[in-house]
């Protein structure tokens, strides 16, 4: 059950939400029945993820400059990320690395944060020389 303004926003974003993998239909006045969630959705309630994405969009819609669909994909990526405490199997880690390098921009997260940095041997040498010279 949504308030009227949230329901209106969902109708406006319906195409983008369905493109992400959500399936829903009207189930009464300002009420939706969610019948499907994206395959990559976390192991929590589909309704919680749906509402988290909607809330994030409401809070930040004045800030984004890209297409709505791109922004929604970034928000979904953030909410569907793997929890830091979770231990991954070797196959999962390999799959994630393969997926990362298949991206158009594997160096940065959806929020623009640097994911990895390759240190040159000279940089490593400088780091350790500075530490030994300080002592």
C-alpha cells in the first residue's frame, strides 16, 4: 500500500522498474502486488528492495544527470550488492571479477568510487622506502 504520491511515482517509473526485472500490478487503490523481482535481488523481501529503490529515487532525483533507467540501475546495484561479511565461494569470486571486467567502466562503482588501482613497482618501492626512511 502506497501513499498517492508514491503510487504516482511508481506509475511514472513503471517502465524502468519493469526493465530492472520487477513485475507488479495494481491490487486496489494505491496498492501494488509485486509478483516478480530481479534475479540479482538480494535475499530479502522484494517489497523492501522495491521501496528502497523508490525512496532513493525520491531523495536524489534532483541530483542525477543521466537517464532515469541508468540511475535506477545504479540504485538497484547498490541495494543488491553482496554484504561485506558474506564469504563467497571461489566460483562466485571468479564470476564477480569476470562481470566487473566485462563492464564499460570497471574502475569505478556506480557511485563513482574507485574500485581498484594498479600500483606500479616504482610506487610500491617509494611507499616502502618512505616508511623505512621515517624510522
